[in-house]
């Protein structure tokens, strides 16, 4: 059983040398009476929040508990049950849930797993559009921002796992949608494949405020915040009266020991804005409704899903670092096993 081990707490952008690959004997049979399940991992998800779990324990309460140094990296995965001591699962079931960055995972509390029932949709989609990123886009847009037809929506990190789904959901609501991304290739993808009205490469803009004024001469009603920092300050200058900001994440801050300050927060008052942070985990009860809708959108071709797949367990550390360098286009997954 090959496993990716986090050696120690990390500072700065995660590097391949922060991890080591260990090889040991795989357990393929559950321990008698344990009630556990053994899963062969097929696809593993690589997500920005993992970086927040690689920090030293923080003095202030943090949502994310740190990964213990020397432990196997944990995250969302899709896999096949190879042995089960639990009545709800049998050998051959396809499941999604929290597994390890390893070829085979022993799941001691299988209640946390979910069976995948659909057969016409690639299993890896359950890590992206039909998984946490898709639900994040759905609740962030609908529950936090309540978009109305004709409203002006701006999304940062727009070509990423969450971003490219939000834009398409907002288009289905009849909004005008603009996204920012870190390369011309991503800008082109957003406009030509994902149906965004406009998109721009923030790395090419000297002045983010001027760029936003160019795309939103009338201002922004809804901002879906994925990056924080300078972008948030520029957006605040361009929000319309009574605008809404869904704070999903601030990836530009995750590798900093001390996050940057935000200068223009007073504009929340003058413009009577609502800025609301959310955690997708508080909305899991909406998952069945979301799943029905999202599966229909995929089958009807109303949403295009962009996935970036790299091969092999050894690719996990590099793929994680890539999120902070903008190397991924769409949802980053790693294929670790053949079905
Ligand atoms: P993505 O697939 O969007 O990957 C991350 C992307 O962020 C990169 O591709 C890169 O794109 C961009 N990025 C990286 N560093 C910077 C930087 N310094 N400045 C600007 N952009 C940067 O990841 P996800 O879609 O999975 O996550 C997007 C956001 O949503 C993150 O902030 C994440 O933490 C958050 N999130 C929050 C959840 C919640 O429950 N609140 C749940 C899931 C995700 P580019 O080339 O455009 O720079």
C-alpha cells in the first residue's frame, strides 16, 4: 500500500519535499467484528483547504484541525469497496467520502461514506461538480447571494473547481457574469466553453479597480469571493448599493504567516453591503436536492464540467502545490487506481 505522508507542518507554498511516499503491505480484509470497510481508492481530490490543515496549531480557534505530522494525508476520495464488515456496504460498491492519500484505505467509521448510485456519470465527478465544490457553488450562490435575473455577478478564481460552476449557475439564473483567472487560456475557457459574458486575466492588469470598472461600468451586485487580498479591496470599490458578497475562501492568503489587511471595509457601511462567510459543511442537508438538479444539468448539457486529472499517487503533492500556482484548470483530481 503506497501512502503519501505529511512530514511536518508547512510554511509557504507546499513543496514536494514536505511529503514522503511510504510503501507497506496493504490490508485487503477487514478485521473480524470491526464493522469497518476497506476501499480501493480510484480518484483523490486535491483542495485548497488542505493547506490550512498543514499549518501549526493556531492560537485562535480554527475550523480546520491540523494534520498530525507524520500522518497520511486525508481528503475526499472515490473508491471501490474491496471488503466490508458493515451491513450497509458490500464488496464492489462504489463509494465517496473521506479517505486517505493512499492506494487502499481502512474506513473504521463507514457511516461517513456515501454510495454512488448513478452509472452514466464518471465517478470522479463526485469529487467536483457532484461533490463538495459543486455544492459550495450552489449554496454560496443561492443561499447566500439570492441572485435575481439581470444582476451583475463577479467571480474570482473563476476557472477553478468552484468558480466555473458558480458562473454557469448564475447564467442559468439570467445574470450577467464576469470572472477573473490567472491565464489567457483560462479566460478563453470561461468565455468560449463555460458561457461567461466576460473574463479577464488578473495577472495582466496593473490596476484591478480600473479592470473592474471596465467590465462593470454600472457596478457589481454579487461578488463570489475565492481569493481575498487586493482583489477584495478592488471589488469593494465597485460594489453597488445593497450588493452581496459570499465569502467562500481567500486562497491568496493561505500561504502567508500573517494575512494581508483589507483597506476598504468601510464601504460595507456606505454601500449597505452584506458580506457573509459560509462553510459548505453547514449545508449538507441540501445535498440530495442539489444532486438531482446537478445531474439533470449534466445530462441536459446545461453545465459544462472542467476537470484536470493527473495520474498516480505520487502526483498528489505536486497537484496540491499547483493549486497555489494556478496550474490546475478546473477541478484538480488525481487518478490513483484502475477500476
Ligand atoms: P480552485 O480549483 O479554484 O484552485 C485554486 C485556484 O486559485 C488556482 O487554480 C488559481 O487560479 C487560484 N489562485 C491560487 N493562488 C492565487 C492567488 N494568490 N491569487 C489569486 N488566485 C489564486 O480551487 P477550489 O475551487 O477548490 O476553491 C476555490 C476557493 O473556494 C478557495 O478559496 C477554497 O478555499 C474555497 N472553498 C471554500 C469552501 C467553503 O465551504 N467555504 C468549500 C470549497 C472551496 P488562477 O490561475 O486563476 O490564479
